[in-house]
């Protein structure tokens, strides 16, 4: 009797294997041969599920983003205002091992996305998704009176730049940008906008 294959499960296994190879070898070094070997399947099986290397990379990236979205939604479910904003910022910088792996994967795509339209398109779509969540959290905190008045779009851009910058620094200089340092820097920025901070210590936008 023919073996019943769970194609969704196999596709997920191949995507997970691609993720592991990318973290170990980088995007450029993640060849289809290495991904097939990592997964335990043949290159022929890999080509049955993905037409090209870029298809595999996109799948790995989408799966990583899906995991992050689920985790962040769960974290934000019972939080509001300033606490929700701080939670968003904490979860989108590499504080813990899981976040470090996710950040390594994300940043490894950036250089390739500059020259590959298919990858850049996905990156732009995903970036817009996260930016809209951040924007919504900021506006909600302002409506609760827990964040200073100001242009929420500018505030979202500032935080997005801070998060990306800290993420890169944390991977490049982990001894300096450790967990305590990242939290301190995020808290310092948020304190400038918190209505709980004395007025003369706040920033304006």
C-alpha cells in the first residue's frame, strides 16, 4: 500500500531545514543541496515543493514571521496603552535566544532583498504590517493619555528605526548591546514620550 504523505508537514520540515541552514551558512551559502541534506530528503523532493532557492527562502521567512505574529498577538492580547507599546518594542529586538535567531534570519535577507525583487516585495509587505501594528499601539496609548501628543507616524518611524538599529548592533556587538542594555535604551526612548515622565524630561515630535 502506498505511503500516505502529509505534504503540509513535509513542506514545513523543508522550510525549517532551510531556516537552520540560513542561520548557519547565511542566505548566500544556503544552497538547495545543503537544505536538502539538512532536511533528510533528496534534492528531487525539495524541487517538488519549491521551484527555486528564492521560493525556499521566502517560505522560511514567511514561517518565521508567522511565529512572531502569533507570539506578539498573544503578548499584546491583555495589554493596553504604554505597557502594550513597551511590550511591542521588547519583543521585536533580540533579547532572548528565540528572538536572536529570528533577527539573524531577518537581517540575513536584507542584502539579498536589495537585488531580488521577489524578496524585496515580501520584505516591504511584512514591514508595512509591523509598522501598522506599531502605529496602532502608539495611537491607542495616546488616546488613553499615556503617551504625549504628537505625530504618531513620526513616532512609529522613530521606533522602527531604533528597533532595527538596536537589532543590528545586538548581533554585531553582543557583549555591549546585551539584554540589559537593549531594555535600558528602549526605556530611555519611551520615557521621553510617557505622560508619566516629568514634563521637563519629555521629548516632542
